[in-house]
């Protein structure tokens, strides 16, 4: 379930990234890398578990499937949180810069600054 959930998230974000790639400033490529990395991690986990358990791997208990689903959703949510933190740090649309330093405050500071006499 974890592999399925992360692959679906990766495919969805990749399709969105591809559709908006030329004009997007939302850094969806970072989110694609996060989800594809998680998918690769779960694929390696699934292969190693299959090698250890054999065909039993394909018949999990319902409780195990539920736990895996929660884990997969948690990984997708954590990837979203990391992506939002990345957006806040990079601020590609300069949203935080406008909130922290309004244009009027910058104009007021330039008026208050005395000019240096030559």
C-alpha cells in the first residue's frame, strides 16, 4: 500500500508539473523528486520483503494493509510539508518578501535617511 500510494502521488504531481512546467513558479519539480524518491524506497523495500517472504508478500493481513496505508499517507503528507517549507524558504513569488518588508516602509526609510553632504 505504501508503494501504491506514493507512486500515485508521484504520478499525479509529475503530470501536474509537466502540464504547468514552462510557466510554473511553484517548484513542483522538488515535490516530484520527493515522491519519486519515496516510491523508489518503497520499491526496494517491497523487493527485499518479497525475497524474504516469497508469495506470502502478496497476501497481507487487513491490519497490515491498514498500517501500510496510514504510513503511505503519512509519507505523502510529510513530502507536502517539506515542499511547503522549501517554498517558504525560496519564496519564488516574493510573497513573504512583500509581507515582511512592505513597499511603503521601504519608501519611508529612504525619506528618513539624511543625505550625506558633499
